[in-house]
């Protein structure tokens, strides 16, 4: 499928690639102050955050690029970016 004029890649490209391998920082969802607002799901550019049965949110680190938007936009400040240890 050809790309549109002015477009370099289709949205959600990381879901087709395991981008977590080159991440420098990873999000740590604490769940201490989480209000379950869902802002982290809305802001994630790769769709790597999911809500589970306990109604808390978790990142899929296989596809997370470590951009930090979830931590930056969390109104409860419940997500911390931590240095990736490999």
C-alpha cells in the first residue's frame, strides 16, 4: 500500500516492530496514586498501554519506545520513567 503525500510512516508503526529492544528508559506504573483516568492510554503514540481486569493500566514493554509521554501527562504523577537495565 503506497503512503500518502507528505506521510513518512503509518501511525502505530511500533505495533508491527518490537521497538522495546532499543529503549533507554521504561515507564514504571506504580498504581499507588492512579485514579484510573485513562490518560496514559490516550496519550501513548504507539498504543502500548492497556487496561487489565484490575482496572489499572500497564505498558506492553515489547512495543514501548520509552518516550515518556505517559509519565509526563499522568495527572496523578503515578508513572515514573526508569533507566532501562539490560
